[in-house]
């Protein structure tokens, strides 16, 4: 490889620059990849940070169970957004966003266990549930924006149903209940 990122041909003369790009070379190149500029990715990073803070408040007895599960599920959201954005087809990106949604729902189940076990109160979890719901909405909107997104009634018989948000208010504040679905454009989701 030459100094400018190119390659040498068999006869030793310089070839074209390498088309393979590596990871950012420094912190200042942090936004090198397209997915790092997505609002949904940034929101997922905030969510994973909140999960690590929250898991640190759980008892040591949950270190290898609930704490670990919560951290892994939240981390999986971020990783699936990144992995799904590798220039694959819209269908493949939708699949990874579906995995991110499933991981998000796993964190919700962890919250329910945390509450049930009395580790933290519902009031303590309220803010994180609200920010998590915003992440859920963004993930859903981004997923639907790819290839026009299918509505439930438009799927074929062999299709699986999509992940949907909470359908009834189960001891949640009114602000967390999903209202009418808003139309979010692909452009709006990415910026």
C-alpha cells in the first residue's frame, strides 16, 4: 500500500486508491460513518448510557443476570442500527432495525422485572421509559420509511406481524400512551 492509501500493481507502479475504508483514525473523525449521524443512532447511544447507569443501581446479586441482560439488550439496539446500515438492501436494513426493536422490548421486560422485584420504583423508571418510548417511535418510523414500509393490512399471508408499541396503559403515566401514529418521512428520520 502506498502513503496515499493506494496500492501497487504487479509491476511496482502505483495502482488506484484502496476502496476499503477502515474505522475512524481518531476521535475527531467520530462521525465518519453514515449511521453515526442518524438521530435514531444518537438516541440509542443515550439510551444505552442510561441503561448502564440504571443497571449500576441494581443489587450485586443481579450482576450476572438482570444487570448483564439489560446492558446487553440496550447495547444490541445500537449495534443492530450500525450493522444494518452497511449499504445492504432496504429489506436487510429493515431486518436489523427489527432486531433493534426486539432488543428494545427486551429492556422493557427488564424494567418490569426490576419493578416487580422491588429494586426500583415505577417513578424512578418513568423518565427512562419515556426516553425509551421516543427511541421506539424513531426506530419504528425509520423501519417503516425503508421501501415505503408496509402497513399491517398490506402484508401477505406468510408475513410475520411487525413489532408494535404498548396497546393499553398498564400503570404508565398518560404521557407514555401512544397517540395517533404520526407520519414521519425518511428524510426526517435520518436528519
